[in-house]
């Protein structure tokens, strides 16, 4: 298959739904063989069906990315299916909307496990595997909340700041092993995650659905618009892009 990722073998965490599904479809369309690691069996199988129907190659591996044994099993399955991988889109994540002083301690642990520990567990395995197999490209999903602060999203902002620093560190530490690492940093995106976030913030008295969206990013972002940014960073077109946070927010971050 020809395409911008022809000959690439990709792993996408959180690749069953939302932006992850859009990326799974886009990466496969551009010629990558795609392994999807996710906890949603039906959505994962459906994404694989969509890819195969379009002539691409993909496999789904049920994997909770907070669990090291499940990550190991999923990577083993992916390598067995498609050989060594050279693209990783570390995307799985979630959000809690709550005042800091009302955030339960256990929710802190849950969010940091899903957003931060998972990135540690997945990328530490990927950099070793890629180093041993000629290099690769890693894309991590940050957020506009990686560097700016948002009320009612303290732990989420902490988690997204952490993965941006992970991205920067990998880009420095593994450059000479032939690995590039970058981040996509979206604003509000039309996914289950983004729509729930907007609804919960609005229920708490903020006004994102209309005025807030118009004033910051103009309109809600489509999942495919983030997938396309991740595709660029994953591809060899971004061969000299390493350690970058690519904001996919229609100028919101630049505005401050
Ligand atoms: N939607 C937005 O507005 C927005 C904005 C900025 C950043 N993000 C980031 O995007 C990611 C969420 O993606 P989305 O918006 O496509 O949301 P989504 O909820 O549609 O998709 C998230 C995917 O991750 C999977 N997932 C969740 N926990 C998992 C786990 N423990 N193990 C494996 N898979 C798991 C889900 O099953 C789902 O398929 C997060 O990293 C989030 O921080 C989202």
C-alpha cells in the first residue's frame, strides 16, 4: 500500500473511539499496519472492520494501559501480527471535572494512572523496542491544558503537563537512537471526552458550548483534525520535528 505511512507499523492506545479511532483510520489509510490498544471491545472491533473495509490492515488488542501485564501482552500480540512497530500514538486518556478541594484522593490516583502512568508504562517499552529496531516516531496526546491552567480541571492539567514533559524528555534522551517524540495539544474536540467535558463545565456554571467556544477556538474541533496533526508528526514528513508541542486549537493557545 502506498501512502504517507507506507511500510510503517503503528500502535495506537485509545485507538478504538474518538480521536484515536480517527487516527487509526487515517494512519491505516496512509499505509500503516495499525494495532489498537483499548478497553472498548466493540468499538475496537468496529474500528478494525472499518479499516479492513477500506483496504487497510489493523488488529485490536484489549488492553487497559494502566496494567503492565496487559500492555506486555498487547505489544507481544501486535509484534506477532505485524512485526516490529516504528510508530506509537500514545493517546488513551480521560478527564475529571471538579473543584480541587472536592476532588477525592482516589480520583487523583485513577486519573494519574490513566493519563500519566500509562504513558510511562507504554513509552518506556516503546523506546526500548524502537531503539532495538532502528528507531521510530512517538506522538503523545497532550492538551491546551498541558501548559495553561483551567478552573475545575486541576488534576487533568497536572496530568497533561506531565505527559508534555515526558515527550520532551524522550525527544532528548532517544534522539540518537533514531526516535522522534512530539505531542499534539488539542483544545475542545468533538468526542465523547470533549462533549462530556463541555457539558460538565457548563453544568458547573461555565459557558463553553457557545460563547466560550466562539471566544477561544471559534468552533469545536473535529477528531480528524487532530488525527491529521498526529499523522504528520508520525510520518517521515516530520523528520526534523522532535520535541514539539503541536497545538491543534485554532489559535487559542497563541491568544493566551
Ligand atoms: N476531546 C477533547 O476535547 C480533548 C482535548 C484535549 C486532549 N484530549 C485528550 O484526548 C484523549 C481522549 O481522547 P478522545 O477525546 O478521543 O476521547 P474518547 O473518550 O472518545 O476516547 C478515549 C479512548 O481511550 C480509551 N481508554 C480510556 N481509558 C483507557 C485505558 N485505561 N486503557 C486503554 N484505553 C483507554 C477509551 O476506551 C477511548 O477509546 C485524552 O488523552 C485526552 O486528554 C481530549
